[in-house]
C-alpha cells in the first residue's frame, strides 16, 4: 500500500511539474499567433512582420530548449515554428525585402532536423520555397568564401602589373 501511495505521489508531482512547461509553451508559442500572423497581412505591414519574426524566434528558442531538455519537441510547437518560418519568409520576399533567419531557428534545424523537416515540407509550395531559400541563403552567407570558391585577394596580388612589363 505504501508503494502504491509513493507511485501516486510521484505521478502527481510529475503532472504538476509538467504544467509550467505547458504554460511556457502557451506563452512562447501562443496558438493565436497562427491566426494573427498571416502571410497576406504581413506583406504590407512591416510591424506585423517584425512581430512575427520575434514570435518565430521565441517559439524556435522554446522548441530548442524543449528538445535539449526532453529529447523531443511537441508536435504543435513544430507545426507552429514551421508555419511562422514559412509565412514570414514568404511575406518578406513578397514585400521585396530579404528575410533573415533567427539564430534559434538555425540551431533548432541543426539539433532537431528530422522532426522539423516534415513540417517545413508540408507548408504550401510558396511558403516552403520561401523558407528553404531563406535558410539556404543564410547558410551560404555564413560559409561564403568556401561555398562560392572565391579566394580573398592579398594586397600584393591585387595591384596590376607594372607598366611596360608585358608578357
């Protein structure tokens, strides 16, 4: 009977300990963000795009923390990160601006690519293309010299040859 009481006590404590994580998820990745941040509305509203980028950063950071602590991310959180990433990238391109990738999203992709990728893939074709292009351009910019094959010129080799010294 005492063992059964201990099991109930541990179960009750675990349930209570899980509530703050759920509350944090509701705050960092509010379900209302998906209805508030639509791609169509963000195209013409710079402030709304900035708010969506901040929401994406917070939600991706929460997902990354959850993945590091638990080893997995709630499905709802993954769907929301993917949707916000797709919508903000699409709206930013449609507004003739260059989107940026939040650092937390890049870290989340690095840490939890397998669980996140299907949700990115499930986006509409326009949003999927926009977010993938944004991520690829971000990665290319980080590794620019090695990816493009360019070699930085040293000052000695960048000057033209001396006049009159033709080969």
